[in-house]
C-alpha cells in the first residue's frame, strides 16, 4: 500500500515537472510584444520587479517565468535604465538581453553652422527629451558649469548633430559641443598657414565666425577669409554687416540703417579697427579652416549678387560699380 502511494506521488510529481517544463519552454517562445513595436521606458533606479510590473501593464505575461529566466541567465541585476524600442515579436530572453546591454533609444539635436548661442540655448530648452538643468542659469554660469575658461559663450560650441538617450542632462550636450570645438580649433590652429594677422586660436574663431555669417556658399569661404586677412594686414576696417547686426542685438529688425553703421559699438567693424572682441556665431570646421588658410588674391571688397554668392573686387572703383549693378540698380527695378 505504501509503495503504491509512493509510486503515485512520484508519477504526479513527474507529471507536474513535465507540465512546468513545457509551460516554461512555451513562455520562452511567446513574444513579449505581440502587436507592433513599442517604446518601453525604464526609469533610473528601477528594480527588476518594477520593470516587470510596468511591462505587465502593457502586455499580459507570466512574471514568475520571467523571474526564473532572468535569474537563470544572470541578468536580473544587470538591466539598465533607458528608453527602449521593443520590436514586435521580441522574445523574453531577447528583451532581457536588450535591457542588459543598455542599447537604449537614441534621440538627436542639431545646431546648424552660423547659429548664435541664444539660438542654441533655445533649442536645448525646447527639446523635451533632454533633462533641463540650465534654465535658470546665466550664460556665464553655464560656462562655469562646463569649466570653460572664457567668459563669453558665443562661438565656443561646435555646430553638429548630437545623439543622446532620453533624460540626458542638457549640460552634457553643451560639454560635448564645447569639447568638440576645442579639439577642432586646436587641430586647425596647429596646421595654420604662415604669416597670418591673427595671433591666437580665439582670434581665429572670431574671424571664422564672421566668414561663416558672410556666405552660405562653401566654396567662397576661403575667398572671403582672404579678403578679411588682407584687410587686417593693411590696417583696413573689416566693414562687415554681420558684426553690426550682432552688436545691435534685439534692436535689429531686418534692416541696417545708416545710423546703425555710424553707431560705435564693440562689434561695429565700420567703426572699430581689427576684429570684434568675441565670435558672433558658431563657425563650422570649413569656416575655421578657411580663416586659417585664406585664399591668395588681390580682392579687398565683395558684394552679394543676389543668388547667395558674391562679386569680388580688388579696388574701390570696381567695388562701387558692382554695388550699383547688383544692389542699387536692382532695388530701383
């Protein structure tokens, strides 16, 4: 009798184990996401149980099998915070491996060449994927946060696209952009042309920012840099409108008047000699390279011809003719 009961118990236990094994294997093949890809957010400090509870709210699952799998694979304590894009039909083990590798969804923010620091800060503020930490800080306080030696932020950040995970602090993006500009500027300065009228990498950055704002035609950058280089060597004023506009600040409303050209500001290169005190925008690598490798030539003047490019002249008489042909005459039509 006892032997028969023991045998029955063994058979029942064996059957239960077989059933459990089959259920577990079925679970391993069951998709975590069944309908379509989805975004799954794992907050910082989330426990394994918390992650599974959040997943349960989206898709029905067996949390006990999930725990068994996680501990069996040694992944329960290795899941990383982040925003993940889960493809449709992802299996439980693939889900755990994805989170353990920390391959979180990437976002991006782009700062175009020629932008001001004001525009850059506004873009950071508007980006909802970034963690906002700089909102109440002044520009100087922002520079102090990233350990910048300069006291004016303009031109110190490299224009580019930067990828990041959700809730990355905005300060991290600024640090990356600042370091990239420092690295780029140092490399270009180390290979600069000889006999330049600029004496420091920061002066190169100032000139590059002016070159960046003067043209949208890439091939003209070295030519325009050549004009400004020759002017600086001859002691001529740069007389470039973008510096006047920058000095006007919020008073600029689309037009430069004669009185604006006559007003002496630190940035009005119609009134001051040499370079303005700081950059006026974010120059890209091509503009920096052009400032340090200006094209040879004799031109000292240029005027926009209406299609984004410029007409270059070596003397004032030729320049005045170009101004009349491409600016005054065209306005009269």
